């Protein structure tokens, strides 16, 4: 049903798909760039349904209740439980997502490195630490509003050179046009 609705959304809006998911990758951190508009969720979600990529995104477990929880789950939401870890402190979102990836045979978690739809001076680095800790690649999912194209961009395997590798990802991000360019990749 969701794939059918996604086809209709792409047909009506004139969007196309560049569906080149890396072969053999069953676990990854997928960064969705750029993220400058609420429309990004509609097009990204539709694109991943069309590509048959079971992308998940994390949300606080407290929100995943009742009808809203059912809707969010249907759109790929998975509850994040920041349970207490030895020592009495709550685990961070990064630790929780790293554990999820390590404990799964197949899981693609979508993260927006900007962390917001507003203009930012730098990306949050949690996605990189998650991928490094879980020993999975970072895959770029992109939306290019000028071309009306959704697709998969570069793949990196974190090697600890966080600044260099994030700059590599940002460089690709600068080649696509966001809905609101003034809020785009830094």
C-alpha cells in the first residue's frame, strides 16, 4: 500500500528516483541530506518505499503510543529506549542506536546530520559515531529539489578520520539543491 501511494506522490509531483543502494549492505546509518523543509520527510519516505529499503528512524519511546505510535511505526519509526546502563546513567541516543545496529541482522537507521530544518553552522556527528561503533557504513540519501530527484549518493566506511570523512559527505551535499538553499549544507 505504501509503495503504491509513493508511486502516486512521485507521479503527481514529477519526482524521479536514482535508486542505487550499495550491493550487499544490510546494515547502515543512512544520512538524509539536505534537511531544510518538512517536505523532505514526504519525498524521502516515498523514495525509500519505492526502493524497497526498510529504512527506520528513531523516536523517543514515550511518543510511540496509541494512534500516533501506530502511524509513526508504519512510517518506519522505532522506539528508542534510553535504559539505564551499568553505573546507573542512562545510555545516550548514540549508544542506543549503536546497540540496535550491533544486535540486528538487517537495519538501516536514517539520521539527519543537521539535526533540524533550520540553517546550522556544523553537522552533528552522532551518525558518524554510531556507524563507527557498530562497524557499518554511512550511506547518503539525498533530495535534489532542482532536479526533482531522490536517490542514494556516496557510501563511506568510517575509519576514525571524522573531520575528513564528514567533509567528504558535505562536499557531495553541496552538489544537490535543497528546498530552501539558504538553509542547506554548510
